[in-house]
C-alpha cells in the first residue's frame, strides 16, 4: 500500500511539477465537475460552479455550492472569472473547450467513467491538480470503507434485479446502476444478456427476465406523464407480487462520484431486507 | 342494388378477418412466447410469466386496437355522411387532434390523477370543441376545399398547442411524448387504459347506432331530408356529441391516429351500395381491422423502441388520400 502511494506521488510529481502553484480561481461548468470540485477544493479556490449544483433534485453539494457564484457554461461567463483552471467533462460543449484553449486557459478534464475504479481515478487526479491530494485520499478512503460494508455474495445466491425507468429504460453493462447492483450483490439480467448502456427495452422483455425486484429512479420533481404511468402497468405489479418498485433518487446516478457508495448501501439493504 | 345477402357476406368476411388478425396479434409481440404455455397459464394452470404477458399485455392491447380503430372508422363514416363530404374524417375535421389536446391538458397538469375519467373527459371536450370550430368556420354543407382548409387550420393550431403545453408541463418526460400524441401509439397499453376508453366509446357508438336512417335521408339533400321527417339540427347535435364521446375517449388513450377514419369508409362505400346506414357497421369493423393490422406491423418492424402506430397508418393512408384527390379531379369535382 505505502509503495503504491509512493509510486503515485512520484508519478504526480512528474506530471505536475511542484513549481506549479495550486490554482486559486477554479471554474466548473457541469454538475459532475461541480460536485467533485466542491468536495475536494478549499472554498477559497472555487470561483464559480454551474447553476445545476444548486438543484436539490440532482445535486449532492447544494450546501457547498450556495456560497459560490453560478454560471450557465457560457463562454463569456467563464472568462469573466479569469479562471486559472476550468474543470471540464467529456460532455462539455466542444466549442466552449475550443475557445478556452485558444485563449490559453488551463483545463482539467474528468473521465466520468462508470465504475468505482474510474471514480477513484477522477478524484485522485483532480485532488492532485488542486493541490489537495490528502483530501482526495480521505474521500476515497471513506468511499471504500462504505463499500466494504457490503460483503460479496456467490453468483448463484444472488437475486435478480433490474432498473426500470420511465419510458422503459433499463441499465446494462457500463452504467453506474449496473456497477452498484453488482457491488450490492444483485444479478442484473440485462447486463448478463449483453445489453450495454442505458437503453429502452420492451415490457415483454422485462417480464421474461423475471426480476425479483425492480428499482427505478425518476428524474426531478415528477408530474404526471405516460412515461411514469408505464411503471404502474398491472403486468409489472403482478410480476412483482404487488411489491412496489423501489425508488433510488436520481442524484445518486446522474454523476459518477463517491455517493455511489451510498446508492450501493441502499441496494444492499433492499437485498438483505428481502431475505 | 345491394341485397341483404351481400351485406351479410361483407360482415362475415370482415368478422372472420378480425378474429384471425386478433389471434395473430396475440401471437406476435416484441418477444417470442410459447402460446400453448401462455394459454394454459392464463386459463387453466397457475399464473406464470407467459400467462401474464398474454393476459396483461397482449389481450388489452389487441382489444384497445380493435375498439379505437372501430371508433375511428365508424366516426369517419358518420362525419362523411353528416357533412356530405368525402373528406370529413375525425383526423381532418379536428376531432382527433382536439381530443389529443384535451387529453394532454388533463394528463400533464395533474387533473387526470383527480379521478379516472378526467382523462377521457378532457379528450371528449377537446374533440367536441375542435369539431365545432371547424364546422362553424366552414359552415353547413361547405365545399370540400373550405372544409379542408378549416380543418388544416384547426389541426395546426391544436397540435401547436399540444406541443407548447408539453413543453410547459411540469413532468421532465412530457416533451418526449409529443410524437406519441401526434402520431398515436398502442405500446404498453394495459387493462387500465381499456377501462378508460370503454364507457365513452360504447356510449358514442350507441348514440350513432340509431341514426342510420336519418343519414340515409340526408343523401337526398338537407331540404328533402327535412321534408321527409329528419330533424336536422337535432341530428347534427346528437352526432357531433356521439363522435366527440367516442373519438375523445379513444384518442385520450392512444393519441391522435390519422387516416383510418378517412380511408376505411371510402374503401367500403362501394361495397355497401353507397348507403350511409349500411356503411356504419362495416366501417367500424374495417377500422378495427386496419388499426390492428397496423399495430402488428409496428411490432414486427425492427427498431430500438417502437415506431408509433400513426406512422404506419399514415404510410398507408397518405398515398390513398392522394389517390382520392386525383380521382376527384378526374371525375371533375
């Protein structure tokens, strides 16, 4: 373990020479980067975060975000803060990135991969770039400790669970939901059938997979819609013996981050409670 | 003259086709299931997954397709006879899009959760208002062109409102459902939707059922019909209400499905000797058959997520519509 840390420090030293002072006016333009930035940075380092960071339905860091000016990922807004670092994601508008680059602003891009490993890497790299390596390691440690509370289960003993979202979407390989299901000791038939990503599947297919439990995760404050009514189909109710679909709030999945561990705990509780 | 014999033969043929297509519809879904097992689980043995798919998914969907299609075919025949205009289908005179608007208002703004029948009620009111608007714009006995133009205007306005309201609706999913309301879909229909649709459509059908003779009289022109005992203002009120009841209830579940109400009465009219009263039942049967066939087509098309059923009915209906216009031109109308 200590050898790994040393190697990592050495690596960091070569990538980011010690002469580079930690940035003091960091701007983030996306909810996913807002969350990691606010968790890792010293508040004085943060110049602006995106408006979504204050959204109660999707943001995990509303309390941390409330003190900072917000932006809407518009180039003029971003520049007005004269940032010495802009944290971006693979989803950041390429035009915005292009202009930032032309004007000579420094950027740090998160990978936002859909696994605990990818989350760990993102945290570690951003923390180093912010000069907050110890905070990064602490955040990773908390996440790992949380995850270790859910003991692993043999494959055959695992019950089957699917995510079923409004409009009939399910989560297959390479999604945060699938990673969390696996870590919490469920089997995900959609992933086992080779379904990749977040795709709509016919209700008949859901039925034939015969899940023991269905999880769902409505986006935002919901109103009435056909998409949401689909989750109340009598066929699903009878399939599940009238147990309700279990709702895991959307903010756990919208961005990869240490909150995934909390979602895993909820999925684990649901599995243990079922026994 | 068409005899009772050929009328019976037509009804038997349509009935037979409906039974066959309905059976086919139970066999075809997004996933292949063993039908014998499904039947056994549904009616004899213990409830299993195949039985659930058959009874909770495929049977309600088949019934709703038949009922909604029948409503559109029947109401197309009624409107065409009443307005004595071959193009006066529910889709063209605005009742379908009006119903969609009414349903959208009740569903996305929380009214539909108040009581079950709020949704079809919204559809019925929307259908009635839209049809009346077209009727008032075009006037009684309007020429084909006037009626179409009034219909186009009201349809465009209504669908624009549907789109606007879905954009303003509180649900984050509303915007993605625009296509569904404009093109219609039978995906994920359940028993619940069947019960929502049933009372209004049946009431509408029954109100229409006894007006066949008055519609026959109308073929002689309004004055002659009046002198022969048809009470025209009452007939008109009654039929407008009946169409709104039936179309409003059906569309509030399926979304606005086009062309069935236009195409079916036209195809069948020559077979019943151009007599409105004889056209009603075959049009209903033909409408149900056509919508069910279109829906089977939708299920067979390979696509991620389902194609909307209105896409298929429009693909069949629009060329037919063009052909109608060309025929009209040739016959010098």
